[in-house]
């Protein structure tokens, strides 16, 4: 079974990445790009399913993939109900919840839907690993300050679990025996989490823009001002949510959410761009400090992941503020495709159980 093939499906806003593995060895990787004007034809994100599915199947045929050898199709996790960490079978119940968007409509939901459709076509098994809705938070971390509101766990679970285990293995430690503060800077939000003995006991809700602001998310906003804006009559609920989750952060301050353009501004020494980047590093540092308190000062390492950590200025701003807390470990990438493939390979080997989604 370990020599069987694994197909990874990883949808993003304007692309669908696929990768084919023979056991633990990658055979090919393809990033299928979708033009904004093409996606603009679809009213609902679910309407993109057939188009993305057809492109995935075309790429497999074009690359002469041995369809009969594909045993597992593993997908990027969508926004589901709170779940324990691990691997889940993509069953009818999960497909229904992804279609309905029970916790929010998002392009990540397409991962499970595409995988389910591809797996049925190939007579393979469809699975999902560590979706963004992994919830291991301590009860005390859920308390918001008012009983009508509860803090939620929606974060870069796949990325953080993958690199936490990679760090532990490289240092001859067991993930379940260490305390880590992990920072993931994604294209959307920024997740800062406290990992205690293999559990993410506290984390900001990066999906809604909670925590530090990012490229397009506003981060935590002054509550009173936000309430006043909501009742000003100037914006609809949809416009407010777009402001928080799609049009905030760097995009709002610099009039662009294009990472390449933002980097170019900073390389040219644009003072505003540099200042906003420094402010983002400042907020990330504050969040790291709060997780230090969560872990009661017992921290083995601070692990930073994401392409932004290629920036020496950004990294330096964080280190000068919280660098004395613990060892800094840098993984300047996201690498979720490899993380999904590794989870699937462990399933093939029998080292990981596939859980039921109910």
C-alpha cells in the first residue's frame, strides 16, 4: 500500500494546486491558475466546483497519471464544525456541511468537494487532514467577556501541526512533550497559537480577522468604533465583513493587497509601506507575548512560518521585542501540499487512523 499513489488537492482563491505522489515521493506538482474575470462568472463559490474538477481531471490526463494507482485523494481542509486534530474521511455528511458552509463560505471548502468528486471518478478514498476548524482550546480561552460571544478556534491547523512535528523530530523531541508558540503568516490571516503538549490550547480566530492584521484582514479592531460604524448607515453587513476579512490590513492602508506590489513598495523605501509592515510585526509580537502568558512562561521554542519571514526587517522587529522568550525557529514557507501528502502517506502506512466525520 505504501507504493500506491496519493493525489493532493489544494484550492486557493485564484488557483488550484494539485500534486501526485508515489508513496512519499512527489511525481509532479501543478498550479492551475484561474483568472479573476473567469471566477467572476460564478455567483457562489460552490458554483466553481465543476470547473475546477474538470481542470484537475484534465491535468491528470495530460500528465499521463496512472489513475488506477491512486489510492487516496487528500484535500485542503474547509471551514467545518469544531473537530479534533487528525485525518477524516470525506463522507456525505462532510460534503453536505461544506456545500452549506455551516461555519462560513470559503474557497477552502472546495477542497473536500473536489476531492470527493475526483475520488468517486477514480474509485479511490477521499480524506481531509487537520482542517482549519481543528479545536483543542482550553475552556478558559473561549471566554470572551460576554456570554453571548465565545472565542473560536479557526486557524492554520495543518501548517502548524506539520511544522510542530517537524521541529520536534529535528530536535529529538516528541511533539506531545513540548510547549511551542507558533506563528503562521498566510496570504489571508495570521495565526498565533500556544501548543501545550500536543494541543493548541489557545489561538486567535484568523478566519474572521481576529488577532494581528495581515495582508487583507483587519485584525482585532477597536470595538466601540466598529459598533458605531456598523450602525452608521453607510455600510451593509456584507460590506463590513468584506472590510474586515478581504479589504483590511495592508490592502486598506496601501491601496493594494498584491504581495508583490507591497514588497516592491518596501524595496523602494516607501515610508508608509515600511511603517505598516513594522506595525504588523509589532502586533504579531504582542500576540506572541500573550501566548507566552498562556503557557505560563514555559516555552521550548517560537516557530515562525510563512513567506513574510524572508524579510529581515520584519523578522528583526519581532526578535527585538520577544526574542528573549525562547529559541526562534524559522520555516519561511507554508508548504501545505507536503503536509497533506505526509498525512496521507501515514494513513497508507497504517500509522494514522482515519476518523469518521459525524
